C-alpha cells in the first residue's frame, strides 16, 4: 500500500467515525445523513444502539442524576466514577423518593411499632424453603437473623430544620450510642425480612435495594450497597456452614477474589501466584469482620472484607487445590 493509499484510507475512516459520532449524538434522522451513508456505517458496525434509561428521556435522566448528587454530597468523588449500570439503580431509588409508594407496607421510622418480642427473646425466622441446600439454608437464616448488624445510621435523627444530624456512635463493629433504638429496630426488621425473602427468590441486589427503599421510606441510605453486601455475606456464610457440616470445624474453604478485585482483597485472599488462599473454616471465622479496622489492618474474613465486596467462597475438599481462576482440581 502506497503513501497515497494510506492517506485515502485514513481520510475514509476519519469521515466514517465523524459521521458515526453525529448519529450517536443527534440520532439517525437528526444527523442529516442519507440512507446510503447510514447503511455504510451499519456495514462497518459503527452504529451502536441508542442509550436508554428505562422510561426516562436523557433530560429527565440528567435531572434525576443531579438530585442523587445533591442528596449524597459526601459520595461525590465515588459517584463521578459510576457508569450507567451502577448509577441507574440510584436513580430508581431517587424516583421512588420523589413519588413514594402509597401502599401499606412502609415502615414508619419516626414512630415505629414496638418490637413484638422482648429484648431477651430470640427472633425466629420463618423456616427456609424445603428445596434449599445446606448452604442456601445457612444464608437464609443468617439474613433473617443478623443482616444489617454492622450498618451505621439506621437510627440517626435529623433536626427539624434538616440541617443537624444526631448520629449513632460506633466503636469498631459495636454500636455504643443509639439515638432512636426503636427506629433502628424497625429498619432492621424490614431489612431482615426482605433480605431473607430475596435470598429465596433470586438474590437480586437491585430489586432488594428498591424494596428496602419503598418499605422503609428512608431513601438517604445507599440501599444497593447494603443489599449487595448483605446478600454476599450470607452467601459466604452459607458456604462455610455447608463445609463445616460436611467435614467439621477444620474444613477447608477458599475466598476467591472477584474479577477486578481491589488490592486489599488480593492481599488477604490471593497467593503470590494469583491462586486463592485456602483457609481452615474456624480460623477464617475467628478473624471476625473488618468493620472499624483500617484498610492496612484488614484480615481474611467470611463476611465481605469491605462494602460491595463480591469475592466468592468455595469449599475445598481434601486432596484438591484451587487454580488461579477459582476452579478446583486434584492436587498433584
């Protein structure tokens, strides 16, 4: 190919990508391009489907996104890194806040119903479905009994002017100063009921987040992060329970870092060659949780190492090892 040929091809490609950008911004009709040119762009696979936001048009999407930024100023740096897939669930919650549900399932967090059992009486969740495996039953019971135990702010109180916040006091993983205990109890009851139900119907974090926002009427929380963390934590615990039931307290489990795992998860869960580390179940459980610890102090734990952590948990039978991609194979 001669220099002139290269120049002509470069000019052709530049014109193609320029026209494709016009279509992307203005749409096929608004771009002013003819049918023949549009067909050429399709043949070159340069036309992408228009971006959609459910029932929202792009302008409504931008307005709703602005409301999310205003409502969570402490998370601006994090929110600016979100893509459409991560941001859309937050918009769904924002839209629910603007047009709250009129059903009778909402929890009144200002004057919640008194707990139906005494402080010393254990809560008994509905029995898990019979079809559940040992691991699934363990996850269900964990969600029904203990989900939300490390969530801060469920019992916070706002001043009448909505300017000052009376916040709960925490020391590590333990709450030491409850502002509105009944409000916190009502929020936890809703979370535990809905999270357990979701574990039996699909483990869809986005759906659970929307349900919790509607159920509590408390839209300031990042319910998606809560839903993802609690569902993953219960999944991890269920896997460990199944391993211990099969092989005792010394059963071996591995925490498999998710694709794109952060450096902290790789540090605590992966060997130098990238393969997942294998732990005794009792030793892993003894590390507790990383709530209240600095990032440098994080330990390998059954519960997610940090919010939104989706590193998996698998049982490792005797005589097996874990490959770097998280598969089991017989040890050599």
